[in-house]
C-alpha cells in the first residue's frame, strides 16, 4: 500500500458543503481543486499522526519538560535555541 501522498491518483466521491466548495474554487479555480483538497488531507493526516505520537510518548514518559518543548519548537520553526534553552 502506498504511503499518503504517493501512488497513482484515483477519483473518489466526497460530499462537501456548497460554501466550502465555492471557497476552494475561489482560491484555486476549478483545475486546482483536487490538489488543494489533497494538500489539506495530507496536512490532517500529519496532524493526526503527530497527535497519536505525542499521546503515546506522554503516556509512556509523562509530560514534556520545558527544555524538550523548546527543542521541539525550535525544530518545528527552524529557530536556534538561545543559551537559556528557549527558541530564539
């Protein structure tokens, strides 16, 4: 089975509210609709995977320390930590 974002593109049917469809079309036009929805679904899958990983980690090891949080924020945002351990 291909990973999310990989493999052949296939056509699926999904029901969306009219206002949502019109908002997407207003942003990307008719031809960019599938790509926009694909990107949104991939973002949600990544968020779900991260949430599951965080829940697993905190279930095993407890809450993150302030330093671990600063390291995570720096990694997410590409910032470097200052000498106190917080993201600059």
